[in-house]
């Protein structure tokens, strides 16, 4: 499939939310708005169809909606979105652009044929809620920040629809958690989405991340998903490109946070 056809498929299938438990999805004009999660989420079609003052009013309604709930707001903008003035208008309204990512895709089947885990590692899929705490602890170490909320996110996904969330672990011989990532299997979609994949600093460069990507590709293929999709950070994008992923577009989160006094 050509890049333009894949981008069209992406726009038709991956503009929504990840069906996180406890959330409510609604429409406001062209926008999809999700409330009730750790923070609110807003996404739109490739072209919002509004410009200028009308666009400013649309943005303001989202801020007012989440401000009334005391929730932060995450607005996802892709590199090919229109109008081109959208990022500027979001920033003017008080949303801060976060570090950008690259939207990468590739067919799952070929990657699923890659070999097993590198020497010294064992790979396994888990549905044990206790592993959610281990993953959160690993991520806090890797990124040197408080990411303990991930335990709750993963526990909720396992409780809600465990068959649609494939959490995969790479562990050393002594049971140390080396790398962890998960795969979201979307109903009726050609794409399965890779999330996570962080590796402990002492174990980086030994193939654990690549092995987990290949394992999740096998799971995706087994469930009938033709493509893998990932919003790749600058750190992971080079590894994924070497595994045959190709870029479709870019993606930038714009974040609004309620003031401390509400």
C-alpha cells in the first residue's frame, strides 16, 4: 500500500481514542472529546473545517469544558492537519506544545517472523495486575520522573478488556524486569497500536526493545491486524526505522493544565 493510501487509512481508523475504561466520548462540532480519564483528550479530522475566530471559539469551548471539570486537556495535532494555523491558535489559547513524535507504521506479518528473545532474556505476555506496578516502577527509573499513574492505567485496561491489551515483558534470568510495552488491539481496525517499550538503562542496547516489538507484531498478526502503528519518540524512531517502519506524518500533543487554584 502506498504512503498516501496508508495515511488515508490512518486518518479513517486512528483518529479516535483508545477506548480507555471509565471515559465518556462525545462530539463537539468536528471534534472528538473524551472526558473522565487521567486527563481529557481532543482530536479532530484532517481538516477541522473552521478558521479564524470560529476556530478560536471551538478551542475555548474545549478549555472551558475541561476547566469546569478540573481536568487537564490533551489536544493531538498531526503534521498534515488543517488549518495550518491550528498549532499557533492552540498556543495562543494557553496550550503548550510537547515534544513531537513521528507516526510510524509497517506490516505486522514480516516483523513477526523475526527471531526470539536475545540471549539472557525471556519474553512473556502478562495479565497479572501485579506486573502493572513493576512496569510503573521501571518507567519511573527509565524516565526519572513520577509515572506511577501507569500502574492504574494498565490495571484498568486489564480489568476492562484484557483481550484487547497485550502487555509484554522482557525479563533477565534472575527475574529482573528489563523492558515492558503493550499493544492495543482495536476492534475492526487494520492497525494495532504499540505503546510503551522503555528499557532499563543498564540493559539498553542488548535487543530487548526490538524483541518486544517483534513479539507484539506476532500478537497483532494472530489477531488479524495487518499493520502496526506507533507514535515514536526521537529515541525509539531510529530503532523502529531499522525494523522497517516508515513515517506517515508527525504528531504533537498540545497540553492545557488547569491553574493550581482551579
